[in-house]
């Protein structure tokens, strides 16, 4: 089982406190699959919603593999259906309804021939929390540098 990371949401750790993680399949067009395998695309600003008993990935950007061969009506930011079990959908729907939580995609990766999305339950950080995270990360780097140079 070979896992290859295709797209990563790097800002998710800065903007959110991340919680439980789930793995979901995603419905894609052929040109989107080829584009993701080329590691094109972005999860920045994307999120997941549950409507009518189905999960959707909103605002993720996946450009067409070949711009000139793409259909004229193709939208790179279209809503994509996520494939989850009923139990997972029920759990996520209950979490989504309260507590100011959101569901954020953090990774798109390849497992053998299937493309999966890692989604995490997240709570938004305030500006001062973001500053604290940056400061902590910089001090950890500084400590690592000084220990490495000894």
C-alpha cells in the first residue's frame, strides 16, 4: 500500500486547532485526477459541509489537466462530493451543528489507485493564538539549531 501526498493544506495548522481526523473518498473527473497526480491544486480556504445526507467539499481548487482540452463549462472550484460511511456522516453532522466547529480538509493523497481526502474537525483560532503558535514554532527551531551546532 503506497501512500503519496498530492496536495496539503499548510495553513490549516495555523488557522485552526485540529481535532479528530477522517478519511474520505472524493468524486472527481478524469481531468481532475490527472491534475492532482501532477500535484496541482490547492485546499486553501476549502471546507466541508453536509447537506441532504451527503458530504461536499467546497471551494477547493483543482485546475484542469490540460487547459485547452477541458470542457468550456468546467469550474475548478466546483463542489465535489465526498464519500463517507453513514456512521461517519451522522457523527460529522452532529458535530457541525454546534460548538463553532468546522470540518477542514488537510491532505489529498493517493492510496494505491484511489485518491483520498483527510478531513479534520477544527476550531478557528483567534489572532493572538496564531501569534503564540508562530512564536512557539520559532523558539523550537532556535532550540533545535543550537543543539545541532553543539
